[in-house]
C-alpha cells in the first residue's frame, strides 16, 4: 500500500570510506562502503583519468572526444598506502586518495607542490526524472589560481569568478557574456605557482563549470547525466597542457591545403552565377588576394541539400571550373535538415533506410529550418555517417566543390523553445542508444565528421576542407570552425579576438570570426580594423547576412580598400610562416594563436591580458578595438621586440604606447626570429615561388626558427615529401651566425633564399657562406643578399 507519493529528495550523496582496492595494469579501482567505485587510469605520467560509478558498474567506455590514437604509457608507476591514504606515483605526479572519503589531492613530483585537491570532491544527486545521476566534482581553488579555455565563450580570457554551461546553441547576435553559444568544449586550463594543469570533463550531457563564482575558493564542474569522467592533464607549461589535451582529443588529421589559409569571401548569399562572378572578378581587378568564394543556402533548390537551383546556377560544374581557372575555390554550405519532400531523393533514401532521428515514442523528429519542415539524419549512427559521406560524390567529384561548410548543426530548429531537438529524441550514439540529452553536444561534430570523410574520399588526391559551426571536444580532428552569427560592433571585434584565442587555447586552432560582423553593417573603419585582426586568425573569412548592405573589401571607399588589400597581402606573404605554425599544431598540438598567458605564464602580468596575442611562434599582434584610434597602449611580453613596420627595437615587460593609425596595427617580431615570406599572390599557386625571403631579426644570443613546406596540397608529405628547415641564429657582439638543418624529401621550387637582416649592431666586414665569401659590395642600407638554399652555415662578421 503506497501512502506517500512525494518524491524523496536525498540531496547530495558522497562516497564513504574505501573498503576495497584492486589494480589491473594501469587501472586502479577503489570501492567505497556505499558502493561508489573510482576507476583511476594512468594514461601517461602526466595524464590521469578519474571515472566514478555510483552503482558499482560502469557504462561502456565510449567517447567521441578521445581519439584512439592518444598516446599511452608511462615511465614509472608505484602504488603504496599508509593508514590514511593510497599514494600513486608516476614520473610526473603524485596522487593521494583518502581512505576515509575517497577525496584526492595531486602533487607534482618535482617539488611536491600541491596542484589540485578535492574540496568535497566527487558527489552526486540521483535524478528520478531522467534516471541516473547528476554528477559533480568540486575542487579547492589554490592561492592565486586562474582559469582559461572552455571553447568559444565570449568573455575575457581569464575565467575566474564566472560560471558557464556547455550546450551547443544557435545564438544569432549573441553578446559579450552570452552563455552557452555554439560550442561545447569542456576543457579548461588552470595555473598557479607557475604550474599549469588542465581538466577535460569528457561528458557530452549539458555540463557546467564554476570558477570560484558561487564560492570564492571553489572550482566545480557537473553534468546533468552520464558519468563523472575527467582527465587531469599536467604541464607544467600551459602549452604542454594544451598539447597533451590534443594528444588525447586529436589534432587535425592532416595539414589543410595551403589555399585554405588564404583569404575567403562569403555572404548570405551570392547568387545567381553572374553575381558570384562579379564578386570574384572584382577581387582580381582590384588585386585583392582571395582564394575562396562561398555559396550560402540560396544555391540550392528550395534549400534542399545536395541540389542546385538551376535558374540561378544553370551549370554549376562549368561555373566552378571557371572560378577555379581564375584561382577561386568554391565552397558550398550543407545543413543537417532534410526537407520533407517525397519527390526528393535524399529525403526518400533517408526515410527508406531509416536514417532519420525519431522521438521517444516513434514519430520522426520533425523541425523547421530554412527549407520548412525537415527530418534530421542521426549522425551518431555509423551507417548514417557513411551514407552522408557518399552523398558528397557529385558535389565534390563531379562538380568540383573544394570545401563544405556545415551550418545549423547544433542542430538548430526554428520557432521552438530551446532552439533545438526536444530531450526525448533518440540517437544511436554508435550503438550506445541514448536521448538527445546526451547526443546534443556531439550531433554537429558527428555531422562534420561524416562530411569530412565524404570530402576526404571524393577530393582525393587533394586534401579536404570543412568548416563547422557546432563542435564538441575533438572536432578539431576533422574541420575548421567559425564563431557563428556575430554583430558588426566594436565590442564584437574584441569578442572575436577573445574567441579566436580561446579556441586555440582549447585545442581548436583552425578558427576565425565572420570578419566585419554577420548581423548589421560595419562602417569602413570597423571593417578595416576587423580585417587587420582577421588576417592573423588561422581561418580568415569575411561573411555577413547581406541584409544590411554589402561587405566586400571595396564597398567602404578607396582608403579602406587599400588598407584591406595591404593587410590581406601581409597574410599572403606570411603564408609559409602560418603554414609552419599549422604544421606545429598538427604535429605537436602547439596552439597557433597564443594568448600571452600561454606564451609566458611565468610573467603574472600576462594572466589578465586579453587583447595581445602571439600569431604563430614569433609575431605579436594587438588589434585596435576602438574607433578613432591613432594607436593604443599594449603590453609587450618580456624580451626584446622589433616593431614590424620600422624595425625599431622595444624592450618588453611593460605597457607601451604604440602608434597605429587606421592603415597600421601594432605588430612586433620577437628578436632572434627568422620569418619566411612568399611573394604576394592573388591566390595560392598563382606564382611559382622562385625565392624564399627570410627576414632575420638579430638577437644577442641564440634563437631558432622553423620553416615547413610541402606541395601545398595532397598527401605526399605524409610519405616524407616535405621540407623542414631549422634555422638557428647565434648573435654575438661582432658576429651573427645562421645555421640551417634541413630534413624531408620535398624539393622546393626555389633555389635561393633572399635574406633581409634587421637590427645588426655592427658594420659588416664580410659575409661567409659555407666557407666562401659572398659579394657584399652592393649591400647598402637594408642588408639584403641571396644565398643558395642548401647552405649550412652563414657568418656575418663585423668590421
Ligand atoms: C546561419 C549561419 C550563417 C549563414 C546563415 C544562412 O545563420 O550562422 O553563417 O549565413 O545561417 O545559411
């Protein structure tokens, strides 16, 4: 007989004392008296995985975030215990687990500094409504600890004092502080005592992170379902933390084709064909470099994916070919919603094969997007992803589209609460059936993944190029991304800067904003300032909604056009430098953009900086974020910096005023850098590179720089056909030596380097290249000379 029908809320529940311990190779199990199991996996000496079960049983171990290629193995593992705790020691970390309450603390081996300690630690609430638990973790914030990362949050770099949630959301015209927006990257880095570690909470449910917001000294994170399953990733350098995180969640599976690092022009929408051509011809006429032109949804027939509006685009194949002949790659948008139309082959096939998402009780998930009522492929099902990949055959192989833009893949649904699927929608989740609560954050990622595989197959032997709006941790393996529907305001220029830095710090470097703003229209000054920032973002595209006027480089008058051209040209000359940074990113997981805290964490001044960042390894950029500026104050990190425009040397470690009228921007080069440059091209491949320029910035001391090159597309580089040059310069008071070490089998077209030497503190007596003196009689003013590319050692000797 049931008398009480009120729900019994038990509140927070906690593990009790540990009664059982077992070790299986690198996995340790601790069981509490009340049935909680902590599974601690030693992934690497510096990476520990904590996984908790409140029932004694774990779910199947499956993750979209973690790649199967993640490094495993450790040098040292020792487990001991005393009366109060278990002590797990690797070559980098010591972890204590308290026998009384399962709480843990983690120390570094080097000097026993406490890195992280549980406050309450793991705890949970039972969720009667949904089943399972709301799983929580709370950690003590250490003295002076600061926090960074978390994907695309439109806020200051330093996250301390704030709370966030991760639930990918279509966020048209978001503002500073809007949360959540398009991405769910449940990974943050922390720093205190010059030691950095990271936390990757690999849980795809709606997750929350609180950085000392609710309680001053407590950092916590929790999820509305699933497991408490997180990785503790140690540095001590923040770059190492990010690199270890991308080792775990993956790096781009290959280099982007070089053209993808060029400038892209987009609008909603360029149509018909004559309009597209008008735009592309104008780029060429005005000599503004551009590599890619985009087709937004209006190229389709009634917004049906994989179709063409033949009235606007009577012969897409011919058009794409003509654009390609003029140096333009065509990129087309593909959304997830498939129009309900029994005459439409993609819809019919999806229906026949049972590929569309369904509601809990059986009906299809029906929702409105651009084409009207749609069904949506369940991209979390492997068979659906394969089908989706195959759908690209015609678009890519036959028509010649070079890249695909995946949008609205949160998935975004119009005119409904929450702007997405209801929670009860079912997903396959690669055989781990679940509701949308669990699959929502990875839906877009799985769409981008399927798109990527389609492109990879049909673009072969060229490299694929994909761009996505929604993302979960790990999406960086497949695609580039942009920051969604921003607005043409000065504040958004600053937000774009923060988001690009934050994405880089969150393991996803190939990111950029809609330059100039998606909604509304910038004035010429804002557009120029945005271009000046955008050319230093790994993904560089102008995009706008188009309903507030045009946003091509030439619509703001000649002054702005000239500024835009000048900065896009700078990007094109720096392509080998950016490409080299990309190579470091794909190989070592080094973020392409480095917020100052990532560049010099030891200098506490950097912990609160927002505007300045390092582009690649050696170039410091600080955007101008206010109208009518003639310059700005900025912080120069410690060390000596050369002003990019006039090569004047400035000592860092303090704030300085830098002049930067509308046609300029504060840009500095780190002393000792060797920066490779290509000639200006209207598009990648326009010119045969017959000389590589190397700008050398003298430093008293030693510094090395790399230049990576390959055939700019294709996969030959994976077989060793790349060229990696390592240059070391050693500057002394009366000499400068540059040594080159080359590896890789790729033979570059050019035979010579053109050296430009800046900042030499002495007059030259002679220059000796591999024991032979070169003619310096013509050197006058700027020190410029040519050297064969095979040289090993170059000496510049003072008079
Ligand atoms: C979404 C996208 C935007 C695109 C538009 C039309 O708003 O974020 O970039 O232009 O849809 O496809």
